[in-house]
C-alpha cells in the first residue's frame, strides 16, 4: 500500500505527533503507517483523511498486485 502521509503532513506543516493528536491516534501508529509496516483500519484511515480533508482513497492506494 502506498500512502501520501508524509507529503500531506509537509503541505500542512505538521509533524507526526501533531497528526496523531488531530486524528486521535498514536504517533507510533502514524510512524508505522508511513514506513509501510502497518495497514490502517478503515476507522484510522478515515480519521486521518478528515485531518487532511481528503478522501481516504486519495491518501492510501493499494498496489495492483495487492488487489489480486
């Protein structure tokens, strides 16, 4: 899964801690998602999407081979 978290955080000028606070998740969760070591649940993905005011599918994209 690809994610645009780093790009979107940079655009807003916030760090992982601030994103975590706004999304009401842990900073460790943000870090794991950014490193590709954790796939967020729909609830977590939606919380993150609301922070950025973007659709979930614009932030998180599956690779084609993951969908097979």
